């Protein structure tokens, strides 16, 4: 499964140039000028450009970006506001992927406020029909250009209705009309507490590091603390990242007693901006409740990116971090948003390292126990391969035979021989899966 996304460091939105300029040529020139000063890999840029050669800032950025850059992008100011400030998007409130030879869409997650969730759609369900047409037919026509996604899901207008038919993991078939609207996202997709021998296991599924997350994380940790949780399984399998300060809050809430006054992250800028290099200590930020754990188990896939990787890398010098699942996306770098006209430039301009100066995981962080991700049901399903491996580790303090065998196999190959596919990264990649 690959539902991929991107971590962005979102701090104060800065302004560059005329904020009301709509001139694409001027925007192209300003974007290139910003890259020459702040881009981490500015040495890989061409010495100059002809702004008229590019019909949009996006086209220009794609043409000049460094070969190793899978992450930089540009979005409109409105897209930035909707995604990172308001945490909303237009849709029914679910994310799904193709499955069963393109005959169904399997639901990866739903947002609580969306029409899909309110009408009973859940993770693990398979959508088989939309508006009286089979998903197989829709996807075939989509791939051949006979229809658009608007034909399938309807335009992004409040009140648009589509009839969905889906099948539950137990075979039950359901149908309902979903109504498209502005959907507020929730970043804590699931939390629960399970007794396992002497352990009180907290299970937290966390999907993005945005401003909303601060209060959602505090509510989750307050609940875990009240229930006496002494072991945590943190599920970051779809979490493409976000605010570094939220990653700091989460890490401190996990292990406050072990990390107080210790280095959380060091920022390393290009040689034109060396004076910006700083060190940030662990901080609860907006959090209040801590679990003070000596160990955390973190579930990952290639969709686990940036701030998710930062939590793993920053905690590793101080507590035991057990990574279960798949290799992460490989993004030890970040960016500051730069407002240029009606656009927001999100270009890589710093690298992050932990207290031990470790941070060159451009090929991703490899798990201790390798398990392939698959959807078997709703969050907490006992046959979820990643979660099942986590429970095994809690009980036995080691990987299962399957997890260990794959982990050993992975270490016997070089990165090149593993033929890891280039990640289709960027927040837009995640949002493309959200309906």
C-alpha cells in the first residue's frame, strides 16, 4: 500500500515580492531568486533562467530542482490556507486506493466529520459501485480518458450527492448517498487501550502534524494517562509529516522524563544561511500530559515521512524506539513556506539531525521488524499485520519469525539492489487519494 505524502515545516508565512502580483513571469523570476538564496541544494540550480520559458511556477520549479529533490513544491495561497491552517478539504471525507485488479476501492481511513463516516463507511471497506456504475467500469474509463474524476465523484461543490455501494470485510453489502461538503480533518484517526498481561497498551493512530493536532494529541495522552497506559504503539503508517513543533510535542509527551533539557533537533541550512543553524530542545509545547515511557513502538510504511521520521530519529538517542512495518520515505530535510504573489513556495532549505548528529536517512529508516502493510479491517483489527507484529514484540521483546526474517533480508541488500521506487511524495499526493 502506498498512500504517500509530505512533511512540511509550517511556521510564520513570510512574504516575498508583491503579494498582489498575478504576473506569471514575475512570479517565476521571484521563485528562482528565492531558490538561489535559500534552497538547500542551490549549487545544483542552473546559473540563470529565462522566466518566459515556463508557463507556471510549478513547471519552472520542476525543471530546475536538484535531481535528489523529491519534495519541493508550490501551491496557491488558498490551498495553503485550506490544508495547513483550516485543515479542511472538499469531499466526502475518505481516502481509498485501488485494489482487486482495479475492481474496487479499499478505504484506508475516514474523517469523522465527513459524510462517508457519518453514513457508515469505515477503514477496510471496499467501494464497488458509485452512482450505479461499477468501480471497475469507472476506473477503466478514467484510465482511457473517457471520464474525469469529477464525473465519478462530482464537482467540488457543497450539496453534490453520489450514491456509493460498498462491501464490509465480513461480506455485508451496504449502500448510501454521500453528500460532498467542506470536510474538517481529524489527525488522531483512532485511539484505544488494551490490557495485555501486565501491560496497559495504548494504541494511537496519528495522521498529520498540523495545528489541530496539538489539542487532539493532548486529549489522547490525557486519556492514556487516566487509563494507566505503560506501553505505547504509535501508528504513523500514513503520516506524511507537518509541523516540527507538533513532532516535538508528541515526542516529549511520550518520554518527557528521559528527554527534558535534551536536544530534539538541530537545523542545518546552506552555507549562505549558516547563521540560521539552531538547536531546539524537547518541549511539550501545547501539551500537558506525559507518559514518561522508556520505549515506544512505531508503525511505519513508505508513507511515513519527515516529521514522522523526525520523531523516530530524535527519540532514538534517549529511549528504545522499535520500528515495525516498512522503510520510511527518507526525508531528513524541511522547508519554510515563502509567500510569493498568490503562491506559496515550499522548497527544501534545511536538513535536520538529532542529538548525535544523525540524519542522513535519505533512503529511509529501516524497521527493526519488517512487515508488509495491508488493510484487513478497521483500526485495531487483530489481523492487521503491523499491529499484530507490534503485539508480538510487546509480549516477547523480539520480532516474530516473519518480521525478523524480512528485517535480516533487508540488511543483506544495498539500497540500490533493493530497487526502491522513487516515492511519489508531496502533500498533493496524499490529497489526491482523499475524496
